[in-house]
C-alpha cells in the first residue's frame, strides 16, 4: 500500500501546494481522499488518473475539499473511464453531487452529443452517504483495502470524518481530515503505520488589515490542529510515521515547524509536499528524485 499527498495546501492559492487531496493505492485498488483544487492534474502526475479510481472519499463538504469533484468526473470520462464514479461522504453529499451535476447538465448534454465517445458511464455518480451523526465503522470494502470512517471535531461543521485504510497485510494509513484535537482520531490512529495529519501554524497567521482579523485567526484555529499539538497527537497514538499535510497557511518556515513537531514526537515524520509518497510495506519515502528508507521499529516495522 502506498499513500500519496496529491495536494497539501489550503483555500489560499499557492503555486506549489494544490488543494487538499490524498491517494491510497495498491496493485489492484485506488482510493482518493478528498478532491481539492488541482487534484486531476496531481492524479495524472502521480500515475493514477481519475479513470482508475475505485472510490472517492470525502471527509467533509468544505469547498477546499470538494471543489474539483466535477472536474474529476469529466476528466475521468475523457480518459476513457467505463464505470460510474463512486463517491462516499457525509450527510449532504448526495444533495451536493446532484446540484453539481444539474448545474452542468446542459453543457454535458452538448458534449455527449457532439463528442460521440464510446460510453457515458463515467458521467454517472454513485453516492453513498454516512447517516447524520453516524458513529463510525466500515464504509468501503475492496478486495485488498478496507476503509473505516470516524467522526472528528470540526465544529461548526457537524458532519466531518477521518478515514482509516487497511490493506490485506494489516498495514494501516489514517487520514485526519480537518479536526481539532480529537480522542476519536487518536484511538483510530493508535499503532497505525502512517498518520497523515493536517496542521494549522498559528505563528504564521498574523492579522492583516482587510484580509483577516485576530477574531478570524482564532475562529479558523478553533477547528484545526495547531502545530504545537500535532506532534503530541502522533506520540499519544504511537504511530509509526507521521506525514503533515493541508498546511494553513500554505507558505511557512519548514524548519521551524519540524523543530516544533520533533519536540513532542520522537518518531519519524515528514513535512509534506505535493506528490510526496510513502510505501508502507517497504518504509520508503519518495519525493521528486529522492528516496529515504525509514528506520525499523514501532508499528510500521511489521
């Protein structure tokens, strides 16, 4: 099983950090976690285009996590996908998808009639919703992957989830979604081989007149995990490897963040970048032309 950080950014536009999205793949399966801006391009760059996805998992319905869903559907059709796109998300996902498809209905009909492609199956969407207040559990079973969801703390968004994805060998990758410190996340990540966790870097977010006030910063911080807390969470959960992603803000002092996390988490971690990928079986971290082999020990040494 391999986890790929497709987009590590946030609602801020950034040339090197696209919107939040992650890919989990094996030899036979591919699952997308969230669908932020630029995800279709990042999927192609990662070697797993939307055509090949088995499912799209949505942690919650904030725009930065779902904004490119329609682009994914249409580009997958252009890539020759021959089956509907399967989307699994919180309550409200069906209404969102129905509205999205309805918005582009006339344009889509014109394309279908003019382009005469062999199939329109890729333009169908199969939505599966977690019920309101859903307590957690398995949401997807594939031959070599099983996905469980758990509720996280992203109030006032009440329907927000993280995902724990396990392969046949029992290796587990856990994705935090957007959340403040959350006992359910720590329990889901306990002993996991990989924790992919968002981070809010408070010191890098001063008030800016006309852009954000101190009240704005406090409000955004309240439903994210602060940079001085994420290492503690990874340590408490006893994870084998921590990958930081979905950075707020998108531009920050990487070395300062690394020092802050290292003060609390003794294990290996990475300050994530777009298209960074981790091979859980071989404990290999890939980025650009570099490959790093992580030391053994802990849950990830299985």
